[in-house]
DNA sequence: GACAAGAATGACCCGCGGGTCATTCTACCG
DNA sequence: CGGTAGAATGACCCGCGGGTCATTCTTGTC
């Protein structure tokens, strides 16, 4: 971790307007946004600081008034995206007798679509590409995103297994199986997107059919072994 | 694509021993091997030509007697790995009445284990990381590896669906779903491998349980709707 | 042993891009 | 208006690493 953000002017007792820190904050923000876009597009190493600055409408030197170095800019970009998820996408719970399949079907695809649209999947891809070179950052991501998600998956996997909705306990044993199709199609899009894009949410829905059986006519509950 | 490999001395009518081209070929081979290892470990951009040469026990300049530039070395490395798969891993066919699950279970895990052991999954990861920067190479990989694999998947997905062994036709519609857990765990290993490695074959077996139901007692054949 | 021919070397070149800093610009205050 | 403090600039520095080439080393032949 870095955190060294080069405190831009004491936000302490300012005699006059509070306009200054605002200007500064806006500039910072512009840089972070520009950097995010470029990092997503080209990756960390391949992005030049001069380009970041230019994209933010600033000169290269200015960047270094706000960020100690390239890596700390990267850390800030990441932190921004991770916390910006911020409002903390609430997942809600399934209604007492709601089939797990129905619950997942109404809950997950919108999230996937949002992740897709907001480019948050791009971050995932970015981490996959540059993670090895920045173990600290990769760890942060692992703990902030991956572990919680898998924990959540495990909870609902157990529920589905308890209710006999799925064919084995593999989901709760290896929660990565549950997220694999969605994640992989997201990666696919960042890789072959232009050529043949996949609709991540659609893939997920198809996957649900496979796991739980296709949409039931009435409410649900086909065979339970 | 490059291919410009800088023909090392006319292999044509040599007046004397055929030893020369051998020496040359050996050196080439050493370079390719060293490059492969380093590319897998650090990625293309982050690998220095001087390191490749050193790893092959040669001086940097020598590398350029055998390869036009870094990129053409990369192309050669890739070509080597792709064709070396060479003997053409035969997949065999399921016996007439063999359940698809059983067939996959005896066929796929060994392949996965070999891919794992031989580091071929590393290539996959390498492509994921550097693909965007080298569209031509990514295309080659797409056509040489991905398309054929997905085609194969589709064939067996159809079989399983025809026989009513799986719960939906999502597999043949979106074959990526079938390979997702294995691929993603392979990528995971290249990313968090040291921390918490996954047994790719085990993940796949768990996934089979989920798709087809757990191992049947006798031979198989649960419900067909 | 002399000599040719290819293989290998490593000092060198040079552009790219991260990072610095003396200077200029802007905005506000008395 | 003069003063000042922080924001911004962009010319500059410099190491890194891809790529070159005059030179040396090896190997095989007569």
C-alpha cells in the first residue's frame, strides 16, 4: 500500500474561501478519472503519465503535485473504484419460501449488467493482468472484493443445497464454480469483445437453468432426487 | 504475424558437415525455451531480451542472430507451444451407451492435469494478459485453440442434452459455460496460486457432479424428464 | 598451421517514459 | 494595486531496455 497522496494544502483553518481545496480536489478527480480510463484501456505499465495528464487537460508535472508516483496514482484509482461501489449494493434476501433460483434470477443479472455497464469488470481484467506485478494491490482486491463475494456465494449455495435444488454440494465446496461463467465471459469481453461479445447476464441466466433446471411453469421445484 | 526468423546460414548445399545447422538449431531452441519460461513468469513486456539471452547462456546480441526482434521471438515461442501439443491429444469417443458424465470424467481430468503440469495454462494466462497488445497473436490463439475446443464442447453438450442428462440446453448454446470453471481456476492459480491454489481437475469433477448429478451407484441414467 | 565462414560477443546507440524543479500563472486579500 | 500562496507548467534529467555492429572465437578443411 502507498497512501502517500501529498496532502494538497492544509485543509485546516483557512482564512478565506473554501474554494481552493475544491479546485484541488476537482483536479485530483480529473486525474483519477483519466487514469482509470487509460489503465482500463491499456493496462498499468503501458499507460504513460504524460497521457494521463494530457487526458485530464493538464501538464505532466501537475500529476506529481497530486500523486507521489505512478503506482500511488494506481492505488488511488483502485481505492476510488472499490469504495465508489460504495452505497454498498444491498443484495437483499430471498423471501422465506422463494426458490433460490428465482431469487438469484431477479437479483444477480441486474448487478451483472451494472458491473458491465460501469466498466467495473474492466477493473477485474486489469487486476488479472497486472496483479502479479503489484502483490499489495492484488491482496487488497482479493480481500475487498473476492473474499466477500465468495462468502456470499457460499451462503446461497448452502441454501440451495439444503433445499435440494441443486444436484451436488460442489457449489458450496468450491464457490468459484458459481461465479466462473459470469466472470469468464466478462474477461472474454475484455479480450475478444469487439469480435464476438457475450452478454454476461444472459450467460448467467443460461447457467442458472443448468444448475437448477429451466424455468418452472408454476412456481418451481421439479424433482428432488 | 512475423515469421521473419532470419534464416541462419543457407541450409542449402553445404560442402561439409551438417553439424552447423544443428548447433544453430540448438541455440535457437535454447532461446525459445528460456523465453517461454520468462514470458510465462513475467509477461511479454516485462521480460528483457538481455535476460532471455542470459537464461539461455548467451549474450544479448546473439538473440538477434536468430530472431528479428522481440515480437518475432514471441511469435516463435507461441508457435512452438501450439504445435508441440502436436501429437494431437486424441480425445477418443464415448462408448455407444456410455453416459456422457462417465466419458467426460475419464477423459477430461487427465488432460487438465497435463495442461496444468506442462504449464500450458500459463500460456492461456499469458494470452489473457498480453493479447490486447498483439491482436494478430491473439487471433492465432483464438483460432488454433479456443474455437476448436468450443466446437468439441458443443458436440458433447448436444449429446448430453439429447440423452436428457443435463437440465437445459444452455451448454450447447453457450459452450463457454462448460469450460468456465476449469479455465477460471487455472487463471486463479496463475494469480493467487501461491496463496491458495486450486486443483483444476478437482474443480472440474465437482462441476460435473453439479451438471449431471453426483456419481450414480450402478452405472447411471437418472431421469430423462 | 593457415585460413575461411559462420557463431557469438558486448560495448554502444538512442528513444521512451518516469520523475524533478525553477519558473510562471491565477486568484484572492488588504 | 501590490503582495502572496498555492496551482500549474514544461524543459530537463536519467536510467532502462530494445536493437546494432565491429570485433573475436570456434570449428572444420586442406
